[in-house]
C-alpha cells in the first residue's frame, strides 16, 4: 500500500498550492515543470514531458538512414536577389 502524507493548502496570490516534501520530489524526480490531471476525485501530479524529448536521437537515426535531406531545393536567393538587390 502507498504511503500517505497529509499536507495543507497554502495561499499563493489568488490561488492555492501544496508543498511537496523534498523526499517525494526526489523519489518522483519532479523538477520545475509538472503535469496535473484530474481523474474522478483524484489530482494526479507527474513529471512534465519535455518538448522535443528524444528529437536528437530521432534526427541521428534519420541521418544514418539518409532520410535527412531537403524535400525541396534550396531557393533562398532568387536570380533577382543575387544580381539586382543591394544588400
């Protein structure tokens, strides 16, 4: 059975919050971003997913497979831009 820790709500501006004991923060590896979910009458707190998590590995695999090429040719400069435009 899970350990139950009782704590109090604390006022934070117009909202309220809870203090999570350091032991729980460490055990759950909670850092600065968490996700909150309400399921029935339960509040679920879990580690926040990091945007772009796993992207580096996915890009590495794409490069290994040769799947990291441009889909369209590079059209960054037009002929007019190369010859007529004054930068």
